[in-house]
C-alpha cells in the first residue's frame, strides 16, 4: 500500500467512527480554511483577524446603560463571541447562520470576543 492509500483508508475509518459533532467541526474547519480565515483556536488577544463559522447562539442582553447583542461564532476549533454594542437585533444574525467576521480579538472572562465586528453573511444552505 502506498502512503496515500493508507491515509485515505485511515480517513475512511475515522469518518466511520467519528461522532456527528466531530464531523461537523471538521467540515467547519475546512470551510473556514477555504475562505482564508484564521482558526479561532489560533487567535490571540490584540490580533486583527477574520474568522468564519456558524453562529451557535444569539442573545440580547438588556442593560440599563447599553443594550448588547451577543452571538457565539463556532468554527470547529474554538468559539469567538461577537458583541454588537447598542443593538437589540440585527437582520440575519440568528443561530445556525454562516458568516465571516473581522475585528480585533479581546479577552473577556477568559473568552475570545470581537466588539462591533465587520461581518458578511453567507447564503443559507
């Protein structure tokens, strides 16, 4: 067997034994790499990055001085929270939606955050 045949066979076995969430994470990582985004797991505080993935949760947080809309973007490697200050809702920002976001990574409560990111919604699949 050649090396390519072994790796192809190994990949086939991995796909048979992997869970649905593992397969989903691999697909998200492939899609993220195709569009040239930085994996969320590799992002560091202070970097200006482009991350691409699927929104897991979207939550409106009413506060007395500044309402915020927070969305967790998962790319298969890690989660980046997108925080839209002063917004109650944004058309198209909903769980399950694919998007690419650009901005500077900050750390809040040991979580990666991008405040008021530039974003591009991808067409629904």
